[in-house]
C-alpha cells in the first residue's frame, strides 16, 4: 500500500537526511532539564524502533509529500490514535473537575491540557477531507494499520500517566518544530486546505515557534513537581513521582 511506498522512499532519502535530523533532535532534547522528564521521553522515543517513530521519519522525507494518497494514509494513522487520545483526555479532565477528590487520576493530563491546550483531531479531519473527499472516513478506516488500531484501543482506557505520554508522542512532534517545518511543504504539494492540522503550531500561534517549544519542554519538565502535594511530606511523595516518571517514559516507547 501507500505506507509501504512511503517507507521505501524514506529509506532512499534516509542517508541524506538522518544526520541533520539527528542534530536538530539533539538540540531540542538538550533544552530540557538534565535528568528531567522531557529529556528522558525524547531519549526513549529515539531509542525505540516503534511504528510511530517509523512514521515520523517517513513524514520528514520530502519524497513522501509528492503523493496525495500516500500522505493521506500516513495522516490517517495519526488521526485515528490522536482522536482516541483526545477523547480520553476530555474524559479524564472531566473526572478531575467532577470528583475534586484526592485521587490523582487525570491530574497530570489536566495540567498538560491547561498549559498547552492542543487539540488536533478537527485539523486532521479537515485535512483528510481535503485530500480524499467526502468519503474520507471510510477510506481512512480501510487504511488504518493494525498497530494504530491496537494503540487507539489502548488509549480508550489509558491511565493519566499513559495519556501524558501519548500527548508527548502525538502532540510533541507538531508542537516543538515539526509542524512549522512540514506546513509549507504540504501546502506546496496539496494546497492550503490540507494544512489545517498545523494551525496552532505555526506562525505566531501560542507566541511563536520558540515560545511553543519552550512551553512544551517546561510543561513536561515541571509536570511531576508537587505530585501528592496535598499530603504530608513523606517518602510516598517521592515514590509516587518516581513511579509516574517511569510510567510516562516507558509509555513513550509504545507507539
């Protein structure tokens, strides 16, 4: 299918682009705290040979962006899992607002949602409609890979920490620079109507590119600060923080 062709194109271009991409990734990674959550998540993603990493690499390959169906199929994989994630985030945030209890379920992802405020589902839908026409939902469903289906099913019942990791995986590449890089290339190839997903991660949106990147890095590096702060100081606080740190980092290697 189109994804197989995309991966072939990516292999051809990989030798030319990998060193530059690795250098840019390292620069972004180093903006996080030493021993902090942002760096740990970046390292986990970089070292994991996952479907998501393969697709991200393919998306960067300029050759991929010459075929509308190929690009739409790639976009559809991220749409399916992002839509599942954002529905689950809404559920967890709503639970936090309703219960107002000491249960921490949803509190981490609520912090991410409040500070960053990203939502890409509608943008993906508009782009897929522009690329594929009115039947885009049926086409996207038929093109969805089994790994994307499995990940979407898992996200439907994901924990707070797992959703924080998924937001890092699925929102991060767009927010910290990828969107600004890809938008002009997509627009040249397929027109402005296929660039809706980049609306909040390009130009002066959310303060501009540097501000968007800084906010994303800071959000994750401070995400676990004061975990369980409503309880008396004790070792449980640090244990809870360490457990969530490990859960988020581990989950960043799962798609």
